[in-house]
C-alpha cells in the first residue's frame, strides 16, 4: 500500500476543461497502444460533471493482454509517463505523468 501521508494536493471546483484534457490524452494513449487497446476510460472525480476533486486526470486503459503491456513502457516514457510497474493490485500496471508538458 502506498503511503500518501504528507503528500500535498488540492481540491478544486469542477473544471469543464478536465474532459478536454482527457480527450487529448486519450488520443496519445490510443496511438501508443493501437490494436492492443479495448477501451480508454476517464475515471475518478474529474470524470464527474460538477464534482470538485484533485485536478488529476485518472485514465483506465483496458487492453487485450496485459502480458504485452511491458513492451509499451518505452513509448509511455517517451510521452512523459513514469513507469510504476505492477501497482495497487496484481495484474495491473501504473503509468503516471505528474505534469503535462506543453508542446
């Protein structure tokens, strides 16, 4: 279990731009995972209209075979993600981007 004690974050009012941010990131992820992807979903508080939350866009990528995902790690890192490996639950992978790089 990850220890979030001392981690600083803010709760913000709902921002309609969160959906736009998700859609842009979805395009990036679709290009990376191509035919391996089954679905890309916007999850968490930022996905719920009019609900405030941490300004973090949480995205769930559903793939055909998790065994193939590690081969995509270099492309994820090239796109600005950190590879946290198996995380939270067995047979999962976590990639994190702390800040979106403009450009």
